[in-house]
C-alpha cells in the first residue's frame, strides 16, 4: 500500500513538474528535457566525474565528523565534569553559522580538498556531538548505580548501559550530520575550487542551462535519500543489538 501511494505521489510530482514547465517559464525544463540532459551528461562522463568528486569530499568530511563527534560526545557524557565544562562552548559553536568560518578555512587551508573536508566537517560534527552527549546523559541513572554497586567496571557500564542507551540519539545525530554535511558539500564546492556537483550547479545556474541544472539537483536529492535510508537500516540493526543485550 505504501509503495503504491509513493508511486502515485511520484506521478503527481512529475505531472505538476510538466505543467509548470509548460506554463511559460523558461527556468523550468520539462521532465523529458531533463532526462535527455541526464543521458548526455552521463555519456560524456561529466556527471560521473562530478559525482565521484563530491562523494569523495562528502565521505571524507562526514567520516571525520562521525569519528570525532561520537568520541567527543561519549567523553563529555561519560565524564560529567568535562561535559559541564565544555557544554557551553560546544553549544555556542553549534549556534554559530558555519558559513562564517569559510573565509578563515580558505585562508588557512586554501581552495583544495582539505578546505572542502573542513567545511563539511564543521557542519556535520556538531549534531553528532550534541546528540551523542544527550544520549549518554539520558541513560538510566538508577540502572547505572545498580551496575556500579554490583561491581561493574566503568567499561562494562559504558558498553552495557550507556552506549546502548545512547544509540538512538547517536543515529539521530548521524542523520542530521549527514544532511548538513551534504548541504555543506555543495557550499564548499561553490566557495572553493568550482568542482564536483556544486561546481556544476554554479556553471549551469550562471548560464541558465536549466535542464542539466535540474539533473544535478536530482542527483543530490538521490544521494541524500540513499544516505538517510542507509542510516535507517543501521538504526534497525542497532536496535536489535540493543535488545539482544549488546
């Protein structure tokens, strides 16, 4: 039933798209023109090359954000004094628009790969840190005290209680970080060397080539959907691990 509703919704979206394209606006290409542009871009290799460049930068920045974010969140939650000391500063950094750091990053790292990874990292890491930290703080305090009273070590309390309890929060942080990271990938490619999918957006947008522009937008939407759905599968597997007792 859900699959059928999704197909009907997709058909409606395409129908509305077709109507908008035929309403007289030159800025909206028809679905058929977009499909032809996608075939042309795939055949000459520019779409694959740009997608690979963007995915490489995105995966690097997001991977670094996941490692640093989860580690920092666990440390802040596991050591209360550390968490209470750093929480205010982490919140302040999270509330600061990451675009404000882009000029500084460019000055320090230039316009190459490292600068793009840093921009993506800054956008993706904060949701991971904050949600991991919140997950550890949300752990059942009575259960932790009971485990410690029974002689459980810090490592056992962490593995059996704190980490399983924090997993749902961590996955939420990963979803948010992945979404913001993808947005920052495009931003990074627009602000630094004009390459990847963000570079194609700039080129086609500035020259009003709207059919290939829409192709790039659809590719970005597809990447975002695949990443989100992949994290949902990870969440399901983690839930099974939690209920199986780790």
